C-alpha cells in the first residue's frame, strides 16, 4: 500500500482509504476527498511544504502529514 506522499507531481491516483481516525476522515470529506475519488498530484512544495492536488475539478493543498495518511493506488484518470 502506498500513500499520496510517495507519488510525484504529474501522477494520477485513486483514493483507497484513509489511515487515520474519524477526525482525519471528517477533515478530508470536508475538503471533498472521498474513497474512490481520483487525485491528480499537481505540485509538491520544497522543504516539507504542502502538496497541491486536483480532486473533482478543485485544487486542494494538503500538508505532508495528511498526505501520508491517504492510501492510494496508481490510476489513469479520465480527466484532470
């Protein structure tokens, strides 16, 4: 199992699950990220900065701690 943090900008992945408690799950659902969604990794900020992902035609910045708890699999998404 890989996490979002292990992928590079330009990669597309599908969300499998969240490796965290109810608070993390609630936060990600509020951001609009659900299991089954496709994420396109747009950017990784240097020096431990956030990741910028596109999900459901929205750009979302995620801290590295949160990105490391999003379980994903490589997936070629239809649209970015």
